[in-house]
């Protein structure tokens, strides 16, 4: 009988970026590896709601899922009905995989799992990084006190997507459970063979190459750093034939701020915003790029970054990207400090042949991110945790999750 694994995540709408997309991709790959999965989540979709039936199993992006209403704040993802469902059904699963930490549904999943004597993994999504913990620090300390700290402490293990994420988390939060480092996966159709015309150039059209950044348009991602660097190069005449494409969506006020920043400098006519892209349009945009840029303050993995490398695209990233050291070791791109991003970007744009070489190296490095390999490793970890289920002490009823008192974290 296949292992039954419940995946709990605050939201799966595409606007939430890599964590949501990767969780669904992992479940698809696990099901192909004979692991039974169910995603439990909320209907959150920014200011709106996903149009999905609530409280019963449906199919979402080819995987079984069950949705519950988000109540109140978009940030907190508070869902009493999901908490109650977890309390009633956690015992039916061999393992619970919790994707996030500072969310009501994640703490609810941890408590329900412990009450049912079910081992659970916590995937922190980079939130335990020192930089992340400094953002809204007081609120996060309160949330840790109200339940997130206990959820972490009693987990059967931590799922990190890079060794650097593990190192930084364990540095910031002493006493974390055993860590397992398993990267996120990339769809096989993004890997193009060496004989594919798009695999050996600065984009499909080398006469009009472009730098691509594809992510949530959020202050964390450093898009402002990239735009300012672009204007510096335009002012000094170092852009050559290159243009910049910014793909993604985010808070409307911040998106408008980035548009204004792009329009306010000499490189404005070489910057375009495409909005959020999915499916074949996303693949085409990735494969056509000559360079992928991600100057994030902090990035535990970088889902679109991995997709770009799988597509044979060289990358330029900040040291805040946890894969930076591995990218440097693989000679798959450039590492650029945020305060000197323009200089390294200029070097990359002036060396299109090197972009092509490092793009090939990036594709080789990204082979480790194929979903079948990722799913095989996760299935092994689940089986190991499930075998230890008898050793986990129960904590009693989890009824406090239904109300508004202690134990609630978002």
C-alpha cells in the first residue's frame, strides 16, 4: 500500500510564486512515484478567492486537493474550518508535510499531527533566514511565541531546499530538528537537449537578446536593484543590444513603484513589464532569455531561477540567493553584490559567448532538480519518518486551534 502524505500549505494560487507552484509539482511527481498525496489549503488568492468548491476533495493542477475558506487577513491565512478538518483527519495519513511556518494553518497542521501521533516535516521557505527574521521582527517574535516555535521544535524533521538555507536557519534558531536537504524540482519539458537551437545562445534571437527576471514583484526580490543597475549601464552606453524583461505580479502599489522607477531613467525604452506568465508562455520566455537576473535580499532556492538554468540560461544572482555558492562552483553564472550589481551585469552583457557557455553549465547543474529525482528522495524520507511513527509521543487534543486563543500563529 502506498504511503499517504498530506501536504498543508497556506495557499496555492499562482500569485504566491514558487512555494505554491513547487508544492503542487512535488505532489504530481510523488504520485508518479507511487506516493498518495492530498493538498490541504485555503482559497486565498490575494484580495480575491479561488473559485473552488470548499470542504471536499477536488482536483487542482492534476493533484487531489481540498480547499477551505480563508477568514480575515490575507497575511494570516486564518482558517478555522481547515484547522478543524486537520484535527479530524490527520490520523489518516502516514506523514504530514507542512509548507511554511508563520501561518495559522501551518501551526494547526503541526498540532493536529502531534495529537494524532503522525510525524510531520516543516519546510520553512527561507523564513528562518536571519534577513527574513529581521523583517517585521516584533510581529514574528510574537508569532513564534504563540505557536510557531512549538511547531518547529516538535517536528520530525525540517525540509530545506539548499544547504545554505539549512545553515542559516540553524544559526538563527538553535535546536531545530534534523534537517533534510532536498531541492525543488523542475518540469522535464524545460530541459532542452544540446541539439535544440534554443540551448546554445543568448536567447532564441541572439540579435535582440534580453535579460529576464521572473518572480513576484516584491521588495525582497531586488527588482529595484536591477532597474537601477540597468539605468547606470544605459547612461554609460554599456547595454549593447540587450533589453530587460520583468515578468511577474505583486502588490499593485509596489508594481506601480517599479514601473515609475523604470520610466525615470535613460534605460526606460529597453525595459518592459510582461505581468505574470504561465504555461507555454512561461517556457518560451525562459528559453528565449540570454541571462536570468535575481538580485534578491534573501532567496532560499529560487524556483524560476532553477527553471531558467534548466532551460540553458546563465544567471546573475546576489549572495542572498542560497544557491549562489553552488552556481559559482558550477560556473553557471555570475554572483554580484547588490551594491555593485551594475558592474557585474555590464561584464555579463559584454560577453555573450560566455553567457552561452555558462548557460550550458547551468543546464548540467540543474539536472539535480528533475522532479523524478526529487520525488524519489522525498519518498525515502517519508518512509523513514513513517517507520518511526510509534516513537512519537502524542500531546492530546488540539481543540485550542478552533478558537482565537493560544496556539494560533499566522
